[in-house]
C-alpha cells in the first residue's frame, strides 16, 4: 500500500494551474526530495498533502484515507516555513498543546523525554519568547516529531534551521525512517537532501517532470541532477 | 516507480472554467441585447401605463407612482441576494469558479437595485413625510442590507487570489443573506413608521387597487430583465479578470 | 477527542496566553472605559434616568471593545505560522472557530463586567436590581458577538487591511443582535416589566446565536483552508 497516492491532481489559483496532472506514489519508508525552482509548486504540493490547501481535480490518498481526513492528519507531521510554536507559551506548554491537538496520549515523562531530546529540558518552563532562534527550531522539531507520525511533510527544512538543528533533524528523520515512516521534503540544498533521500522528484511549473529512485551517481556528482534537468528542458 | 513526463502546454491546461470562446461570447452578447431590448420595450409600455392610464392615488396624489419602481427594485434586490447566496453554496460544494463570478455579479447588481429602492423611498418620504430619512426599522434594514453587501464588494477588492476570494466572499454572501432574513423577520415585531405591507401576497388582498398592484408586478419584469443583462455582463467581466490574473501569474 | 473537547483545548490555550500577556484584555478594557468617559461629554449625565441611556451606550462600548478582542483572536495564530500547524493537526476547523469564539466570549464578558461596574459609578446607575436576567441577556448577546467575531476574524486573518476590514464586515451583521441586546438591557436597567414586546428580542438573540453558530460550524473549513 502506498503511503501517499496522488492521481492526476490539479490545483488552481483562479484559472492559473499551480499543480498540473501530478501523479505520484510513495512506498512506506521512502524519503522523497522535492526539487525545483521557486514557484515550481513545491510548497503548494506539500500544503495540499498536509490538507492545508484544497485542490480542484484528481484524488489524493494519505495513509489509506482521504487527504485532510482526521485520520490522515493524525498521522502527519508538518513543518512549514514558519516554525509553528507559540511565543507566549512555555516549551512544555507548546508540546503539551500540540501533542493533545495531534491526539497523542503524551504523559509528563514523554514530554520530559522530548524536551531532553531537543536539549530544552533546562528551559522547559520559560516562554518561547525568550528563546534563541536555534532553540525555537529545536522546539518545532519536537512538536513535529513527538506524536510519532507515519508521514513527514517538511518544507525547506534546511534553510530555516541552524547547523545543530539540521543535525538533530537528520537524526530524528533517520529514526523515523527506521520505524518505517515516510517523508517528503522540499529543498534547495540538494546535497543535504540527497544524503537522506531515497527518491528524487523534480517539479517544474506545477508539473512533476521527473521522479525516480535516488542513485549513487547523484550523491557522488550532484551535477547529475542538473544534467537530468537539462535533458528535460527545464531551464 | 519512476516517472518522466513531457511539459504540458498551456493549451493542454484544461482549466475548469476557461475564458469564453468567441462563438460562446457571441451568444452571450446576443443574450444581453435580447434581455436589454425586451426590458426597454416593457419599460416603455409600463411608463405609458403608469403616467397616462393609471389615475392619481386619493391621498398621495401623483408621487405614489414611485412605488412602481420602489417596490420592484427592492424585490429585484432581494431575489438577487437570495440567488447569490444559493450560488455561493453551489460554488462551495463544486469549486467551479463560474458560480463565484455569477454570485459576485448578482450581488453587485442587487446592491445597485437596493440603492434604487432606498433613493426612491427617500424621495417619496420627502414629499409625504416631509423628511428624507427616518430611523424606521424597515428603512434601517435596507440600509443594513446595503452595508453588508458593500462590505462584500470591499472584501472582494481586498483579496488578490481568485480562489481564496471566491471562498471567503461566498461565506460572507451566505452570512449576509441569513442576517437579512433575521433582520427582516424582526420587523414584524417592531413598531414601524413605514406603510404596512400592501401587496396582496402579504395582506391577503384588499389594501390596494388591483390595477395598481398589477402594475407593480408588471414593472418587476423589466427591472429583472435589466438586472439579468447587467449580471451577464458583469459575470463575463469577472471571468475575464480571472483570466488576466492567471496570465499575470504565468508571467511571474 | 471530539469536536467540543478540541474547541475547549483551543479556548484554554488562548485564555492561558491572554491571562499571561493581557494584551487584548488591557486594550479592550481601557478602550471601554475611555469610551464611557467620552460619552459623559456627549450626553447629559444629569438626566433623570441615566440607566435608559446606559443600556444603549453599553452595547456600543461592547461592540467596539469586542472588535479589538476579535481582531486578536486569529491574529494570534499568525506569528510563526501557528495557524498552519493547527490546521495540519487533526483539530477540525469548526472546533478552531468555536474555540476562538469561546475565548473571546470569556474575555468580552470580563470587559463587560468591568464596564458595567464603571458605568454604575460614573453614571450613578443601579445595575444590580435584576442581575440574573441581565446576566442571561449578556451571555446570549455576547455569544452572538463572539461567534460572528471569530468567523470574521478567521475570514480576514490573511487580508492586508485586517484591522479595518473586520469592523466594516461585522457591525452590519451584528445589528439585529445589538438592537435586541439594547432593548433588553434598557428594560432591565430601568427596572421596567419585561413586556411580550421586549421579550421577543430575547427570541431574536436566541435565533441569532443558534443560526450563526451553525453557519460558523458549517463554513469554518471553507473559510480557513487556502
């Protein structure tokens, strides 16, 4: 069973097609790097998958249920451009609130474990307002991962995160992958993405132009991807 | 699984509600002319009847004739707001922007007719009551109605993305229309200076000369026809504007 | 978790933040007092029956102060794009709107209590005579204001002119509710008998609350997805 199954998906802003004819299936445990230029539709695709944005044609199944069904959202961890934590709540309150929102049964020990995990145990009861950028990002990671979703949708995770958070994200993603979770991440940082990706998808003008297993060749020589792009005629 | 696809041409991009084709547009043109022409003929006939055939009303004299525009304008406006609400529901359940254009056009035209109603009413009030305006509940309700749908236009203006604009304004159209129903239901519970209902569908007959009442209904038809031709015109502009927006997005 | 408990979680979160920062409480409370003060210049406060005037003034004050609270409701979700995080979680959009409305409802009731107290002092008005009935009117009318405020807070949250658009859109819609609240409050403050005429306004309040709460629940998803 595919974790994500998109069939001929079209999304329009007015008459403008932001996603065209996207058909894609992802197996459990795969990690798909979503590549493409600005405005190619990466963020749109992730938002549609997260159920944040309605689409007009085609069908999308996420983890066997319709996209944006409560079941699909319960199993999804979404990290968008914004980090999605409240400035006026403490780290602990943030995790508790979002954990409850995700329907996860999180007791205090689990919360403490997560706070320790992202190295925020010391400041667990200070408001996020006082946190540094890196601390907020780590809190956002804990928020995204704490309910152990089966699917991760990450929009440009490497650009908004600092080095330490990226390392932590890599670790967390590795663990999630080990337990069979699937992930889709959009990125411009091809090197970082290829290091963890099992699949590569290329979007251009809202269209999925290329989707294949990541090859070792791509990792060794990132120019391979540029070559593929050129062959497809994507400027 | 691996995929490699050819780029879709923009012509392949079969949009759910594309621009009107030229053949289509000719039909629409003819429709607009037909409705407007018919309205002109009926209006000419009605005006002749109203001014030359019907006599003055006993108490009000000549000015009562304004009712032949005052009441049908209000009816046109209310029919419009109601139809627009239904179309908004249809848009929200089908996601077809054609319904949004139509709803927006209807709300806009209805707003104009609501203004006609309030202006004619004001002229009448100046003559009969000696005042332009009174905070009578029915007058106030019409003003509320105008304010709500003026807000609708403001809202549409302040959103650039057509799909979001369609969804949010559909929601407002529904809220607005339901609110008007609540406002108008409470009229009957409130003392009012405005003349009571005169049309026999409301009173069961007897309060108005049947020939006059018939003239009111007869004048509703041309006003509705004018409204319809304006709506078609505006709806087409609305879809063209959307097409322009999508072309602009394509360039970005 | 069902829809109501989600709504409760949202409301609790919002109230926790609000009681910590007191952003909208302070603003709306201060605003209400200032308006009451300004009214004292505009009207003859030495008139025989200040309570008659107060019934009218109070609801205008609440509507104005309410707009400040409603504006904050969804705007609070904008920093760090928390709204996306909420919408991507299993919380139904309807629970989000109802939860926000409930938080605004509690905050507005607090502002109303303060205003009523201040009004009693400024205008030498006895408002305690028929407190239980007054409380029911306040609850019914405030819920109506809050649910409309929450829906339109959600509707305008992404607009450039959010702060300006919200009042323009909500005040015309609130007119039947405000009229009813003014009539009932006026009658209660002046200690007049509740004639069937006046009681009918209670029905308007109830109809308004029920109809708009249902519409809010039905349309929340359409309003909040983009």
